[in-house]
C-alpha cells in the first residue's frame, strides 16, 4: 500500500470570512486532491475549514478531521472520512502535526495564528521539517508578515525566520504545485 500524503490546512471556521477567500480555499482542496494529498484539519464544516474539506471531497479525496469534543458548542463538524475526537486543543494540534507532510495556513483568526506560530516554533526548534506555506490571499496576512518583520527589527527573531515558511499570494501560484510534487516524490 502506498503512503498517504497529508496536507494540514489551518484556517478559520467563521462564516464571516470573505466568500472570495472561501472559494479560493475550496479550490485549494481541489488542487490538493488532484495532486494525491489527503486532508488533515480541525474538522470544521464552515468557513475556510469547511471550504477546504468540500474541495477535497469534490475531487474524491480523503478527509481526516481532528477535533476536541467541546468544539461542537462553537462550530459544526464536517462529515469526514475519519473524525478523531480528542479532549484538548493541544491534543488536536499534536495529532495534526504528526500526520502533516505540509502545513498550509488559510485565512483564519486567533486559533489559526496559534497553530501557525506553534508549527513555526517547532520548525525553528527542529522538531518538524514539513514545509509551511502562508496563503496571503488578497493580502489577508499582510499584517502578519509585517509583524514578523517588526519582530526582526526589534531583535526578537533573526532574519532566518523567513527561511522557515513561504508566502504565496494565490492558490494558482506554480510554487504550490511544485511543492506538492516535490513532497510526493520524496518518499
């Protein structure tokens, strides 16, 4: 049996996120499935989380959702191929990290920022090696990128932080396809 490759997509469950972002993230799901990737994510059915899961399923892909039991108080759970229920947000993140071959940061809120900074820190500390890609769709993450640049100016981090993640402005960026193909060939 061949290895299943997982893209871990972090993104918001809020329906208030612009429809243009959700449409792009659904297209991301299509692209991932078309390139042999399964999805591991937070199991949400709405916002960017729901969009990526729908995109994967539209193309016949596999969806693993990982969610703490209490999350149903805040968001609807997607009908995943495999839904893993855990007790805490920390367990959720640990399991997603364990499965991920690549991390893609879709538009989202504080939960998405928490997940991004955790994997960025782990990569800095050499606890993970998977690529991290920030999807700066329509400038969504301009402020985040400026914050990181300001942290460099303030001496809190070094410029090498930029080597730990990529920023793409579009799902159609050829770098994304190149990255996915590189991961598929790596094993």
